[in-house]
């Protein structure tokens, strides 16, 4: 059995153990979450189970991999450059900061770093929802250089999230204007709605606009928007409690469509 080795991999906190030959080819894998051993070669069943024996502590199901759904097939056919699922929260800002770092003697903090911190904070929350019937995508490029900070897809529907750094500052809402601290008011809610509208057009499905305020000291408003969810970053996980809108097959199909860069070229 020395010819087989077990290689663990992780994604969003979920572990999968691959059983590989000495040349690196996979012949099976074990999903801890589903307690299933997927065999690519039935004649190596006993060898695979022997290799996995130290890692299996509960009864497992054993058999060939399940037949991929149309959504999974579409994902597998994507060129790596066109697959947006690997994007990290704040991917576009990370690339921009790498290409053009802020001057070392800058008097004020680079606003891109604060924006990046906000996107990473919200992105981490969204990524933890993966595996519970929800999928999160980050930094989706739109024509004209715009982008959607985050897209959340799950049983409760689709949500386009725009993050705003507001640490220890008061936020005032007067639709469509948003004021953070003493800064100039900006028509940010108009941008949030536009992002959701463009996503709806690209995916041919209703997408709900969400503005996420990261660490504000206080939020008030003279004109609170009815059609935009305004949340603090601590409230974002609550979106996962929404349900009854999309079936699992619809969620997977929309996720497969949304992760394809080509979907957004005409948004």
C-alpha cells in the first residue's frame, strides 16, 4: 500500500481527502461532510479503504462519484481565466495595490486599504455561508471598470452587496445620499441599486441591492430606502436565514452562470 498516499485539501473550512497514485493521479476521494468515499476505479476499492482507514471514524457510503449536474458540467468547462469563483474578497483592490503601492510617506492612509479591509471583512462572513446552500462570489468585473463587491446566491435569492468602510464614524442616510462622518455626501444608494440592476440583467433573475456599513458608530436617516437592505457587517450572516425563493438546482445554475466572466461582459 506504499504506492497510495492521502492528500488533504481545504476549501471554506470543508475537508476532502484525495487518494493518489505515486504519479499524482487521483483514484478516489473522501468527503468528510457527506461521509462518502468516491471511487474512480472500483478494482482499487480495498486499497483505497486501507489507505483511508486512519482517517475514517464514522460509517461511510462507498461508490462511484455522483453524476455531475448541468451546472457542475458548465463549471468544469470554464477556462481558469474565465472562472471568477477563485476571486478573493477585494481582488481588484489587491491587484491595484500590488501594481501601484501608495507612497511610503503618504500623510493620510490610502483609502484603497480601508476599502479593502471593508470588503475582506464582509467577504469572510459570506464565505462562511458556503456549504449551507449558499454561494458567494467576490469582485465581479463589469464593463466600464465598475465591479460588484460581492454577490450572494442561495435559497433566499440573490443579493448584490456593496461595502462601505465607516469605522467609528456616524453614517447619515438621505436617499440616495450617504454621508460618512464629515465627508461629502455621495449618491451611493443610486450606485448600489445600479449594481443590482446590472446583475439582474446579466443573470435574468431578480437581484436585491444591499449596502453593508462596516463598523459604524451610529446610523441614522431622514429618508431610509425601502428597496435597499442597509446592514452592518455583523448583520450580513442574517441573510442566510432567508429562504423559500430558490430551489437548490436554481441556486447551482445561477452560481454556475455568475462565476463565468462572459456573463458580465454585457451587464
